[in-house]
């Protein structure tokens, strides 16, 4: 029986093992590969993983901002501050290879990486559902991300643990054991049981919180323009819109104009406004105006309102 057990694939690889105890634990991997699950394990085990942790995806917004800025002086300051406050700490950031070069890992004290991987088709479908993207295009991006991540892993000199998300769901106890052992987390029965309980397929709170959505509104008429705003949450990419007059498409503007009132109101970075000249609409006062997100048919608030009602409220 023992020999047969040795043949079971439990989906983890310990690469570049070391007897030295780790201090900084970095969770990474392609987007939607299971990094949130791994980070939740560290968080629940009591390891400090950030000062501004989003408890849906367990990503520290403070260190993410520093890494996104590529300000190495600020990063060194953050590392020194956390080293002074915490004997052991960590953080999660998908695609670490896009934020740091391999040589820059030396800025961290005794780093250890936990790298999550997942079936690329599953990642592509999850992204297409959550972010309104074409699954085949996303699959190409996922394959590129996995290739880049593996090239990064091949170069890093510090110990790293490679994990399979699919196998973690099947062999949850082994997944928790391997993570705890790699991170030198003292094991006790109550903690072990709690960590296993975190492993849940299609966790509803994650699905709801990680999903992007289109939001926006036709605000009215200003001067010679119909105007409003639209954005995809958690994204700064401009949104293409279809403007319809009495169900007839007449214009396809981009919602990409900066308006200071939008960030002031907490709406993205501000470059989400759109303006359409009234003469382009060729509409009667009682014509019904609709604005939809191109390809998806998602209508903005106030879509379906008569032009004269917009004008009278301006």
C-alpha cells in the first residue's frame, strides 16, 4: 500500500530546499491561479501579510502600490519598516515577475516564494466570466503568463514551493501540510482544521468580489452634447459604447474623457466620461436614447429616457 501511495500525484514541488528558516514569504503565480487561497492560509495562520489587506483576494494594497510604482527606494523603506515590526511577514502579488527582476529579490531578508499554478483553460474561462473578455484571447494571455512565471521561477535562487490549485482541492490536507511546513508554521490540530476549512471550490464571496462590472449613467444634455460616464470596475481601460436613437445605432463613442468630478466622487481615475454631439444623434425631442456597452449590451443608468427629458433636467 505504501508503494502505491508513493505514486499519487498531490501537486506540489519544493524547489531549491534550504535548511535556513525563511523570513519573507511571497505568494505569486499567474492571475486567478489560486494565489488568494494560498494567501488566506498564511493570513489565517497568523502571518502578517499586509497593513491594507483586502479580505476577498488577500492582497495588500499598500505594498501593491509600491511595487506598481517601481520605486525601489520606497520599496526598500517598506521592507525595512516591516522587518522592524515583524519577525516574519509576507505578501501576495500575482505575476511578481512583472513587478521585480530576479536580482531585486535580494532586497528581502531570506525570501521564500510560493507559486500557484492552475489549469490554463480554467483560468481563461474564469477571467472571461469575471472581466467580460473573449476566452480564446485570454487563454493566449494565460499561456504567456505561465511561460513568463516559469522562466522567473527557473532563475530565482531562493527556496520556492510550486502548488497546483486543482490538486489542493482534492488533497486539501496535504496542501495545507506542505504550505505550513514550507513556511515553518507550527502545527496544532485546531489551526490545521481551520486552514483545511478555508479550501472551498467556487467560494461565493470571492466570485462576487473579484468580478468586474460595467457601471455608468447618461447624465443629461450640456450645451450641444449628450454626456455621461461609463467604466469597467477595477480597470482604467476606456470603454466603447453604442448610442442608439429609437433603437437605431447612431454613434460609437469611447468613454475616455477625463473629468475631475469622477475621482472626486470615488469613480475610478476620472478618464471615463463621454460626450456625443446632439447633431450626431439626428433625434426628435421625443426620441428614446439608449447607451450600451459595445459587444455586451449592458445598458447605462437612464438608458431608455426621451431626449426632451434629458434636456429639461440639464
